[in-house]
C-alpha cells in the first residue's frame, strides 16, 4: 500500500502564518493508521498552489506559503457549518503526489 498523505502535527503546524513554513521531506517516514488519529484535532488538506520549492543542495525541502494558505482557510471557513480560524488547524495534510511533483520525483509504481 502506497502512502497518500504526509501529515504534519505539533510544532510544524504552530507557525505564525506570516511567512513560509519549510518542511523537510526526509525518509523514512513513520506509518500511522487512521485509527490512531485524534479526530478532535482540526485537519486541513493543503492545496497544491501554496507549495514553494526550497533550494537546498543537502536536503529535499518544500515550503508552504502560509499567507496563501491562510487566505484559503479563511475562504473555506466562511462556507463551513461552524466557523473556525486558521489558528484552530492542528494538522496539515500534504498529498504525496503533490510533493512528488514539486520535487520532480518519479512516482512509485503500484
């Protein structure tokens, strides 16, 4: 089974929403079953247009442009059944296929 999401929780999500959140894409990753998730923690699937490729020869880094992500969150919060703020988000979900495309990696065959 291939991974679909890279999940960010904790300190990586506790960003000031003003600049760029830099995410190192270093394997191996820790596998987590959805049954282990805290469903009370608000999550957000990150749209592909907020990613910024970070130049670094020694590591694979992807940036998330937090002001653009904030605008996205505020736009969906308006239509949500219950209002929320960007600061309420406790988990960011990054699609592996978006990251592979950003880093120009060859997707693994199924």
